């Protein structure tokens, strides 16, 4: 079985990991696993088994317009929306009463669009 894990380039890996952990993601791998004193240059984050990775990308090469995002299909949003209200810019919040489908689209601190959907 092949697994595809997207990589996102960010200017500050450490700050981005802390931000995602505050939403409930877990850091499951990084260069610090082998060298705890090293500068954080990459990290893998997971949500319910879905993973993506971050790598250090210089600010001068980082575009304001992002051409990548992440999409998560999950069983429940639980209290994610409440956590996002103080930590992210929510772009869209959709609740379809007849299908029980819920979706939240938000922008992370690096400008990437992240979507969580359930139902």
C-alpha cells in the first residue's frame, strides 16, 4: 500500500508545529527525534491517522498566494470550530441540516487553506 504525505513549505517550522498542536494535531516525527538540540527543519503532523509534513522554506521564496491546501474527511468536527475561532481565520463554515454534513475551511498561520469535512 502506498501512502502519499504532502509537504508544505513554511518560514517557521517551530511556530507552525506549536500552532497546529494547539488545534489538536500531534507531531509524530521531526529531525529532533534524532537530534533533540537541533533547529527544527521538518516535522510530520497527524490528525486521526492523516498526515502531512512541514519543511523550512525561506521567506524570500514564500509566495503570499498559496497554491496548495489540505483536505481532511473526518468522523466528527467535535470542538475544532471553537478552537479555530481564536486561532485562525475561518473562511467558510457550512452545515447542511438535511444531510448532517459539516465543513469548515480556514487559513493557517502560513496562508494555507485547510478544510475539514464530516457527515
